[in-house]
C-alpha cells in the first residue's frame, strides 16, 4: 500500500539554503516518489535548510513545508501538495458521471515532457506524465477542466469539451526568479546580480513592430532614453543610458552582440533575431567592458540552437501595415496667406505677387504631396539540434516607405548560430549575422519646397497639366522652387540611395580544463560596407540649379577582436560560492571613406555611375574633408570575482585596464576598479514571517569607468585645405586648423548605485528602485578657441567635471491573474536624470561658444528671453531698448542691464560681452523633469490586448520650424508661412511678431525665441489586439502556435502644448545639424547635440496586421 | 603595436616645417583674402553707412544695423574681418618663423610679411589695437591652445608689425609679381605709405604719442616718400589709358591692379564657390565674389506685364540682389551732372541704361514683346533708363503698380535721380560678372557669383595716397605736388578727349575734401570709403545724412545717421568674448569704449 511503501523509505538529508524544488529532486533521486503541485500554490524556489537522518517522507515534508499554508497527501508513490483549503477528493470518494482522458504533453520544441502534473481543476484528481509525456486520467467529471503544470513552464488549462484525447504543448515561463541575465562574459541568476541590469525579452521588443530595436525600446526601460535623429525610414536613433556625461566624446552605449563588442549599426540587426536583451546601467555592471562601456552596455543575445535533442522547429512571423499622416504641417491656407502678405507689404516688405501666384487659387500642397506609406516584415526561423549541438537559422525581409515620395528602407537579413560539443570537454560555436540594407532618399527633402510654396501658387497649367518649370512664388524668388508635383516624372533625374552590407561574425571555443576551470576564446570578425550615391538632375524640386550634381561615397569598415578568458567556479564549504573570470583582449577597427562629387553630368541616365563622363564645363570635387581614414585599437585586461555566501550575501569585484590608441603618448593606459554588493534580505530567517513580501534584495555598487570615445588623431593637430587661383594657375593651400594636445588623456567617471528589488503580494507586484550618481571628470571637450588664436577649429582637451544623478523606478503588476479566463498585467517605469556641469576649465564659469555653464545642465538653451511683443503706445520705449531700428510689433525680449536716473536702459539690448551684461540667459534645459513608459496587457482566453506608451514632463522642445533659420517663419510674406497668431494693430497679441518687422537675415529679429515649446507629452505608441489560436484547433492545422494580431501605432498624443498648437508629433524628428530638414537652429543657441523638430518626414499613424506561426 | 597612431588621410602641423608646406601655407593666406574682398560682409562694413551707399531693400539685418550705426558686438558683419584675419596672420607667423630653416626663398617670406602687415592693418583700422600674441608669444606661430587674450595698443600694432613687416617687404619683394595676382614691391609700398598716412592721421586726431617718438608730420612725409617712390618706379605697373579699361571684365589683371582677391571661372573648387551661389550673410562661410549682385538693382521688373531682361553673366546685367544702394548724393554731389560730359568715371562705374536680352534666350519662342504704350521692345532696345536730371519728372506717368515712371511715347520705364530707391538704382557696372564660357541670357551661370578678381589696391590709389600725404603737409618733390598727383588721375578720367578739361577743372588748391571726393569718384564701392572717412575724421560730416526713396516710393527722404565718436572703431565681436577665459573685468576692458 501507499503507506507501507512510504514508511519503508528513509531519507538522509543535509541540505543548506536549498530551494524546495531541489529538495524534491534530491528526494526523487533517493526514492521513487513523484511530486505533484502547482507553482501557483507555493514558492518552490524558496530556500530551506533540511537536516534529517533516517527520516520518513512525512518528516521531510513537515520540515520543508511546515510553516507554509499548504497541505500534502501521499498516494502511492505520488506526493500531492496543494493549498490547505483544498478538499481532497480521495477522502470524499464522490463519484459522478465519469470519463477517461489521455494525451501527450510536449514542450515548445516538440519534445515529450515527463513529470508534468495533470490535475482535474478544483479537485485533487491528478496524475503525472510518463517518460514519453503521456498521461491517462480516469474517472473524472465530463465537464471538468484539466490543469497542466510543470516547473519552469506556463500552466495550461484545457476544458474537456467532450474530448477524450487532449495533447498539449507547454511553453517555458519567461519571467520568474530563476531568470538568467547576461552580465558580460557570463550569465548570472537574476537574484544574484549585484549591478544594475535591466532585461528585456525578445517578445517584449517585438511587441512594437519596427525595423530597429531602439524604436522598440523606447519607454521600456527606466533610465534608457531613445531619441530619433530623423523620422525617415531607416534612420538611426540616439540612445542615452542615464543621461549625457561627456561634453564632446561619444555618449553612445556599447552594444555587445553575442558576446563580442559590436562594431556596426543597430539597424543592421533584425529585431526578430533577438532572444533577449540586457542593459547594464551602472559602472559596477559595465566595469567588465571598461572604457567601451562608459555609457552603458546593451547586450544582445540572438536565438541559439538547443542541444537538448529536439525536433527542428520552424517559425514564421510577418506583418503588413499602412502608414498615414498623423497631421499636416501647420501652414497658412490661401486666405490666411493673402491677409498675411498684404499685412507684410503694408509694413514695407518688398515681396509682391509672383507670376505663378493668383489670389483666386487655393492650393494645399501637402494634400497634393502626401501619400500612404507601407511597412512590411517577414521572418522565417529554423532551430533544432544535432548530437551534442544545436543550430538556429533565420532569414528576414523588411520594407518600409514613407508618406513622402522617394523615401524607403529595405533590409534583407540572415542569421546563423551553431554550437557543438566535441567530446566531454570541448565546445565550439559560431554566430553570424549578415544584413543588406537599402536606404532611399536619406537627405533629399522635398518638404522644404512643398512647405515653402505659397498656397496661392497654381501647380497646374490652364490645360490641367502639371507646370514643369520653376514657380514664381513672389515677384523675386524666381528659379528657386520647382513644382514638387514633378517628382513622379523625374525618372533618371533623381536618385539617392545608400546600400549597407554588413557581416558580423563570432567564433568561440571552450575547454573544460578541470572541474570548475574553463578556458574560452572569442574571436570576432566584422565587416561593413556602405555605398552611397546621389544624383540631382538640373532644375528639379530637389535641385533648383541649372547644373546637375552627383556624389558617391564608399565606406569600408573592418574590425577584429580577440578575447582570451579563463573561468573558475567553485563552491567551498557548501556556503561559499566563488566565480572568477580573467580576460585579456585586443581589438582594432579600421575604416576608410572615399567621397567624390561631380557637377554637370553629361546625361541624366549616367547619374552617379561614371564621374569620367561629365560635360565640358563639369568638374569633379574630391573634398579632402570627406576622405577619411582611421585605425583605432584597444588592448585590455580584466578580472572579475563574484562571491555568494549562503544565497544571502553576494559581491562582485572587477578590475580592468585599458590601453587606447587615440590618447596621447604616456596617457594611453588606465586601470580602474568596481565593486558591488548585494543582500537578499528575504532569505533571512527574520523575514520569513513577512508573508506578503516574497522577495527583497538590496544592492550597492561603486565603480570607475573611463571614456576614450573620441576621433583618432586628435592628439596630433591638423591642417585644413583651402584653394586659390593665381590667374589661371589653380593652387591648394594649407593652414593649421587644429592645435595638437600632447597631454590628451582619459575621461573618468565615478559611479554609485543604490537599489532595492522586491516581489510582493504573492509575486504579483514586483519592482526595482534605483538611485545613482555619476561624476565625470577630466571631461573630453572640443574646446573652441577665440578667433584671435588664429586657429579656426576647436582642440580636444580634458577639462571640467559633469554630474548625473537619477532615480529610476520600475513596477510590474499582475492585477488580475487568471480570473474566469481574464488576466491583466501592468508595467510602468519612471525615471529622472539630473545632469549638471560642475566645473569647466579652472575658474571658468561658462563657455558661451559651446553653450556650457557651470551649475547648469549640459544641454541648455541660452538665448534672449521673449517676454511678449512691443505693443502700440510703446514706440518710444522700444527705441530705448532696440535703438533706431526698433518698432512696435516686434518681439520684446528681456533686458538684464542697468537703468540710469531717468529710468532708461543704459545700453541697447544685446550689447554685452560678459555673462552679466549679455541679455541672453539660460532659458532651461532640453532634459525633461521626468519621463518614462508604460505598458499593459489584458488577456482573455486566447485574446490579448496590449498598450505601450511613453511620457515626458518638462524640458524644452526646439521647433526649428518656428526658428530663425527656417524659411517657414520668415514673417515677411515671401514664402509659405507657418500658421501663427501674429501681431497686428487690431490683434495686439503677445504670441508672434508682426509681419515684416525688424529682421536679421530674412527672419524676425529674435526669431529663435519663437522656437521654444514645453516638451511634455504622453504618447500611446502601440495598441495591439492579438488572438492566440487554441491548442485543439492548432492540432488540426498541425501547428504548434498561431497568433494573429492587429496593431495601431501612434494612435494618441496627450498633454502636449506643442501638439495642440501645431498638430505635430512632440518627439523631435531631426538632429539640429541636419541641413536637409532646415533643422539647423542657430548654432550659437542650439548646439548640434540637440534633437529638434525640423521639416522632416512627418509622424504617421500606422495600422498593421500580423501573424506568428510555429510549425 | 595597435596603440600607435599613423594618420593617413589628414595632414598634421609638422607639414608646416617643409618647403612644400610653407609654400602651400602662403597660398592659403591668399585664399583668406576672399573672405574679405567680394562677399557682402565687407561691402556692408565699408561702403554702406557712408556717403557712397545705404542699405538696399534686400539687406541683411546686420547690414541694416551697420548702415544705421546701430551696431552691437553681436553684429554678424564684424566677423568678416575679425574671424578671417587671425588665421592668415598665424599662417604668416609660421612661414616667417620656419621659412629660413626650411630653406624657403626670402621673397616668399617677404610675401608672408606683407600679408601679416596687411591683415594687421585691416584689424587696427577697424578695431584699434589687437593681440600680437595669439597664444605662443608675440608674433609667434601659434601651436598652443590658449583661451586667454590680451590686446596690444594701436601704436604697438603699427610699430611692431605693420611698419617693420612692410618695410622688409618693400626691400625684399620683387617689383614683378612671382605669379599673376601675387603681391609685389609696389603693393608693399602702396600699403606702407597708406599705413604711415593712416597712423599719422591717428596720432593727429587722437593726440596720442608714438612709441617711436615720431610726429604725425614725420609719418605724412614718410607716406609721401614711399608712395612717390612707387609711382616713380612702378615696375610693370602702370595706369590704364582709360578709366573704363581699369574695370572692364575683358581687361582683368591689367597693369593698374597692384593686388586683388583672385577668382576663376575654370573651377568651382578653386574659385571656392558653388553653382548658383546665393546668400549674403557674412557668417555663412562664403568666399565667393558676390559684389556682382550686392549692388545690382531689380531689372527683372515686368514692363507692361512682360519681362525683357534675363539674368546674364555679362557686366551690364549679372544677377540682381539689392543689398546696398547708392544714395541720391552720389548722383548729385560725387558725380555731378555737370561733370559727366568730361569725366568718364560716372559711366565707367554705373549702369544707367538697361537693354532687353530676352530674344537671346534659348527658350525664346520668337514672339516680340511689347513694352509701355504697346511699343515693341527688341533685343538691345532700352527697357529701363535713368536720365541724368529730374527735368522730365513732371511729364512722367506712373506705371500701374507704381514701380516706375514712363513717357507717353516710349516703350521703357524711367527713374529720374530723385526717384532712385532702395529697389531701383543705377547698378554698379564695375563689379558686373564677366565670363567667356557661356553668356546666354538665362544661361547656366546666370546665378553664379562673379568669377572676376576683386581689386584690393590700384596704382591710381597710390597717387591719391601721395596726394593726401602732400595735403597733410609733406614736403613734395617737383612735379609731384598734391595737384600734380590728382591731375594725373583726373586727366586719365577725362580720356580720350577731355583730359585737358578735367585738369582745367581741378581747383587751384587741393584740400582733404577734394581728395576724398576724388577717391570716391575713382574708387567708388571698392571697400574703402568707411576707412577713408574714419582715417580723415570725416565720418559724421560725410555719412551723417543721406537721401533715398523707399521701395516703390518716389518720395525722397533725407535720413540722419546718429554717428558718435566711438563709431570710429567697430565693437570686438561677441564670438571673441564667448570663447575667452579672461575674467569678466578683463572682458569689459577688452571691448572698445561705447559698445
């Protein structure tokens, strides 16, 4: 009998700090007992101590389950554990209308799963699957539902619905305490990690359909900010982890792809190939990567084959979507424009009506130009195993067009991973990602023409055909703008295309020397070729010149890396677990860019394909500034020790030395340490009574990092080229434009990180709270020199100090868990980063040339402060401040100087030379007060609905559209005009100045002050509704998994004043150095570090339909 | 070793210690001239804001502020000189410092001395005293990044650099330039004389003492002696036979031009311009010669609804862009109508008759267009005309949109002198483009900047410098009195038939005012006027008032410019202070008084 059997088994157990699950495994190994339980009923990963000799199974169970709210029953060789309030059907012996059911349980890879608990819901009727994954359950109610549970797998509930055969496929649980995270040169159980590491699963990333994972990451991880540098298809994003720290050196994080520092562009990586992504945020975590990791590290792990002897699995995922314009640019319509120009003329503007203009015409250029774009993606994957090895292959295609003609991004990608054991001790593997991307129209911007044309310009001839010449949009601008409707007829007259071919490859070999000691070598070999060509035929909307021009550029970048690693792992005296890693590595990157431009190509069809075929007056230009060669190397040694005592106390210590080629001789090497410790408080005895808290961990990290991410050859100085002709003799000239710095050295950061992680309320609420400080000194700065130095460009130096402080909070809640088929999860993250310049060069309080001020954030707006518009009646006042050219109706800015006895200003505005008498002032930072993201998922049976979004509060948004370099806010009736509430005598607004007031180079004086908006917004970026087909349907289709979904992207924007006024996406769409989008805000005011709204491809709302299948 | 660096696509400063490096360094110094002579920035700084011109209706904001003397340190125009002279000076420092050792010919080093002095002269006359130490020590090649700057005095700039460098250049440069457009002994004498003269005036006007203990009278004498020496031994240089020849496109590089900022139509790269190059902003980094459109009026105006004149790369047409406008006084005082029969300089400076070219376009469909009064206008027929006097003004009708007047029996439009506006005025012919490769109306180069050299110094001005020194009391040689010198220029201006008339009309006594007016007639618009007026202390007197009509208005208004004594120097631009680590007190002291 059961009891006699159980009484016969006696156990000897001495286990310390062991999970309940491991105790069960130990019991299983000592006996024939099987354990049935649901993961939901109690925490099997809880750690317990067992010290029993010659004990019965009941003794053991009492000891390990004693204080938990569970009861157990021993039936035959099965131990069934469940919540105490369950009524055991064994005891009641109630027999109703009974049926039998059987089936097979397999895992996602099609392998049978033995030992799965199968229980009739609400009862303790149950069994477990045998070695072949088969089960039979007799005498259960015909109306019942079966629950399948297995450690590490998601529970499955399945109603009988009259069936007697039920096969199920169980999927691995993706979250939970047993999760493993990549920490660089190794993995660690999440609960043992002591640095700041955030993990995002591949599935989460793919919840946002995009070409580039940085788009998917937006708003997903606290402390990680993504900004688009352009809204065009195929453009890259700017990634900042915990803010900006360096003033001139790169602030981009390191990407590590399958273990090797990634030498390419993120857009070369297909999001579908990513299994998981881990982000190392603090210095104690990034220390293993040394100077490469100074700005944080993003570790990307692609899908690998599984060596667990699985059947091949084929997956397909794909979607197709349409992209439609979110909102048009806010331009004046014909009536508004006529009123506007008349007002400008009245105020003295010389811009009269042009021959293509007619006051009776009303053209909405944007309606004529914007079309519907599309996006589509298709990926096929294959994974499986060989004897002692595994493989995974993938192929992908992505294509995206824009709402503007001539913009497209296409990508073909291939991936292969193969791992193989050779005997008992040796393991080798290769990983390869190749990608071929084609970007069309990356700089050609027809929007400049579309928006500059006036709404009273007629694009059509009297016979209805499209005017093909230039359009005179006033009496003077002739030959500047060609009809943008010509764009579809250009044929060979226009082409702009960049082709990127990249191949990233790594190889490793691993040898187990003795138990616990392992040697590993990583080899990386990477190649990226970029081929760019642009051709502009004469007299098109892209090129108003009468002369054609062409350009080609080829960039070849190669990179190699070698890493030698020794690993040693050992547990001493049971409680002391030690892990050691030592590494020696070297890497080198070489890059060469060749660029050539030509004018006056002999025939349009030649485009940029033969610069030898120019017309007689044509000319080839090889601009020396655009021919680039560099080679940079880094040699490093690193050691890391991880120590864990009793599962409660853990520490990680790292030391790394880097030698960099780009720094001055004698300053090339630097060594820095990092240390972090953690305490798993919830494992302490005294915490066991706190039932609502399942997990509590504290960690503290300290580390130094350094940065050397500057361009090579900065220590050497440089010459620039100019040209001259002595009569007919053409000559080149050289002059010193960069001064050498023989003392250029490392930039150092010191980081502190404090964090708390918790799981509470039955693990349904989890969260992480972190606080950090980073102080960066000897900051690498391109310091500009006064013109009197005689040297035009800045020199690279180490000066000053910056600081970042921040708080990050992530919360994940499981609000509804499996209630009548419903489930609801909510995740939110919230972060604040405060950055500040603590010091510049000794004693220097500000550097206006670069826009840096001690005590202020790095990216501030330093400009005049608009306080309104000079109003009627202030005619005398305005001339006191503005001199004789001041007029009412112009922008009124704040005067910060002194007043004389009569109360008159002692000087005009803008005359100062020092910070005190310069009326420009710090208007604020582009950094928000706080920002974050949210996501939620509601599931009901096979359906799930998820919503993902992000938000930002505070900070300044720069709209170059409204700025002084924009041709859209010229304020003089010359060209198409942004719709604004402008000043007239009858409309004494304080918002925008009068048409044609005092100007600086064609724009209103102080026009830059019109470009600042509050950057706050809440944006829902993605809403997805999906249906996962039921197991039994799939069975009939011979599929393992089928998911269909529809997604809406960018459906809503709230809480943005900018959006309210202009209808434009409050997320910047251009870098402020981008001339093609007229985003070049005044460089003295808005540095090119800042992302701004220019007239780039507008934001779209997208609707996608997608499908994921697993065979 | 992977930690060693070897650049391969860029040059490092070591190149500057080789002969090739030094020679190319010298070429770069010439190239720097293009920042200053040709672009609009210098035209605003030197021609607008004087009696020669005011702003046009396409003006830039900074140009307006320069013209109205509403100048702050943030004015973009200031960088034209401030930002572009020091790099040339530094390169010259390098050539002078390293040239001997590298084995460079002494005459090349003398060219560097010439340009170091030339750039300092431009600086000192614009801003007053400026730094001689750029970071590595006084007059040393700067290899030390320093953000600290100290100004030297005006006296130091003259006596430590300008005079010694130019004196050396006079001694060491050949009279015949090494290459077309290269500097030479005569140009060095020209600028040395001008520098002595200017410094003499400065000592006299300010009452300051010379560090070398010389008097202003001694400097006037030195100026006279050097200038006359150049006139007497001009090497290959000589005055042209007629005034028109001096500025005629086909006669560029003529013997009268001592120094120019050269340009070429053979290559956009070597011309440092682009096709279609527009833009007038001094800070927009353009080195192309835009003088051809800065003072070119709107000839594209429709007449009877038709456009007769298309942009064309010839001297009479060019490309219109009204940044700067001659004042009414130019047509009444400077070039009096009464003199125009004998003095060819008016017609050799301005375009007063605009002729149709539309039939030369490749796109012309053969239709003959009608002008005012329904009259045909064929190629070569007058489209616009500026009569010399207001005699016919009363009989003019106004065109429907009020842009010009016309006669009841003529096809063309008319502006009489008092109708000259910021939009329509006689364009400056001297600066018009000249090309030989394709001059079709509406042709491929219609919007390009001028590819002609922009004159910096002419032998005619050397005569006027000598004359001015003589007026200021220098002892003159026989046949080289102020009047003799002026008459050489006037006789040539009257050529071919009126040389004697011109000499006869010269007043018995030449005073400074006469020299100044003669300078304007001879050298109108050539980036000199503001410097002439500040040198002689006549800025308020000459530039204080001017008359112009606004756009589309025939109402002549006399404007007043509020010129103060501090306006004799320009403010040090803000970009200097923005990049200086000096204390705030030092910065305050660094700025010129009044700003």
